């Protein structure tokens, strides 16, 4: 198939891959969703009314500064009240009719009572339209700012059981929800992720343009939590092509896909069925061990397995003599278990896997 693609076919494929990333920000509102702070309807209406009144006051002062260019029908010089009145009937598109207030008290009532009522009516009448336009504009602005600032984040592909558990572990370990981008094809699933404060991108993780839209090329890590093992292989292959420097962690049900995932570019592979089977076997004899393992894998309570850099005063010492319980030492990308001959002493660029209290 690839051999039959001419130059035109290659250009067309690249164009399709870049389709999403080349779209303007306002055209991505239904695809990318950046969490926004919820605001009550009453507060939203009050804010709109305050903005409207502020515009009228500003217009009134501008008119007052140029009052010599205005003429009152009675031939009197325009006062500040006259300027505010003129701004009121102008900004609210009321215009001048055959009946108009003449006395200053009538004009004062028109400004303080009639105009707020008129504005309230307009807010109620066109509130839905204003809300939709404002929401889309705010989302487009947030998407633009998000795309500019997106760096060293985590992309989670698939928000099923595995994906949600991975996100819980990340947030429990102190990662802000705004630095996690969830990619999935299910809009209902993405709605739940958005309510959790996560940035969402709707689309298939096996497509390069969707991953680029999620910023995978600038991500620190990519978590592949697809529902199917063959899909996980394809997603990992695409993710490695888009993000050659990111750390890719993939999960599969069957261990036979481990080799394929590693060949596709996964740095780490978690086999869920084998892990669950081992825990089931352990639980038959020592169920408390399973509870302890679950506690170690839950970073927001009890104890947790964590990784940190070596402190200067720890260099040259033994991992067994540190204040933390050290499980392993990561040296040049390779994990060495503590207590072996390879890690009798700690080196400067090592990283420690240890048990910390959450």
C-alpha cells in the first residue's frame, strides 16, 4: 500500500495529518475542552448588568467631556445628568421619541429605574444567545492560551477504568489536573474527565493529528490505556512517532503483546491480567499483603512508592543506611535492586525508588 503512494498521495496524507493542528482555535471548541471555573447563573447576570451600567457611565463621561458639541432641545447647556441621560438612550438603542422627559427628576428616574429594568429585560431576552457566544469566545481564548503554554504535561489516551486509575494516581502524586490531557472518542467519557478538571481532546489516539493537537510532541509522558491490546500497539506506535522524546507507558491485558509494545516504542509495559492473577494468587494465602500493595500504589494516602533525586550528602553512602526505605536505585536508566553488589554505594546521578508516607 505504501509503495503505491506517489508524491501527491504523500502530500495528501500529510495534509490530513495536519488538519486538526492547522485549524483556528475557535474551530476547536467542540474538540478540545479546557476546564473553566463554574459560575452561578445569578452571578453571571449580575456581572453582565454591572458591565452594561459601566459602559453607560463611561459613555456619559465621554459625552460630558464633549458637551460643547451637543445641543439641548431647550437651548440650555448640557449638564452631567444630561450627558448620562443621552448615553442611556443611546447605548440602550432607545433613541428619541415624541415623548421625552424634560425635568431633571424625570430624567433621574429614567436613568436609575427605567434603564436597569430595560437592561434586565434585554438580559433575560437574549441571555441564552449571549451565553453561547461568550462561552465559545472564552473557550477559544483558553484553547489559544493553552496551546501556547502546553509543555511537559502528561497525555492519557483512553479514559476507561485503567485511564481513570492512572489519572487518580497522577493527581494523588501532586500533578495538577490542568497538566493532564485526556484523549478519547467517547464524548460522555470526556464530559466526566472535564468535570474532574482535566483538559480533554476528542478523537482517536491512533491518529497523529489528534496526538499533536493534545501536545504529545511536547509532553513529558504518554500513558496508553486503550481498551483493546491491538489498539494499544497502534496507539503506541503513533505516539512514539509524534513524541520521540516522551516517556511512553502502555497497558495491555495479555503478555503476548509486551514485545510488540516494546518494539513500537513503549518504555514500560504493564500487563494487567498477569498482575491481577499474581495478586489473586497472593491473596489466597496472605490477603493482607494485597492490601499493603494496594496502599503502596495509592499515592494520596498511607504509604506510597516514589522516586527522587539523590541528595549531595547521600553520595557515596549505602542505600540501606538512608532515612528512607530504599527499594531500588535507578542508574543510567536501569533499575538496580537495593542490597545487591551493584549498589553498595550511591552515585551522584542516581535516582532512588523509596517508600514515602503520603
